[in-house]
C-alpha cells in the first residue's frame, strides 16, 4: 500500500487537517489518523489512475429505481388519539422544549 508512488502525509499536515475538521486529537490519535488518511489518499490515487474513457457517469453504482407504493388513503388518527400518545401537552397542543432563543426572546 505504501510504495514510492503513495501519497506522503506528514504529522504536521495531519494536525492541520484535524484542526480544519475541528478535531482535538492526541499524538497517538494523530498518528492513527495519518495512517488512515494515507490509505484514503492511496485509494483515491488508484481511482485516479483508472482508464474511464467511454464510461458514462452514474448517479448510483447500480441500476435502481425508486419503489413507489400506491397512494391509498387510510383513516388518520384523531387529535385526541395523538394527544393521548404525547409525552406532554399544553391544551390542544403537544408541548415541546424550547430550543431557540433565550427565555422570553422570540426566535
């Protein structure tokens, strides 16, 4: 895998990539990450050396089509049934924790 044509990656370059990815890695983790990145770059180099003349681009690696089931109307749940399953309610609504803005601020 690591022959003379393999991409080389220094520990400083690996540290830079980790910083760009906002990863805090120990020296041991950096070395393992460097090894993994070199393997990925080796694989990309192998792919780059393939002769793809005349090969049509594909959206998926295989012949696939979406399975579309018939749209059959069914009876839906009533509001009371939905509220009975909710972990918390506030009047006729499902209560959810606030996730945006500070207390009292409008989001």
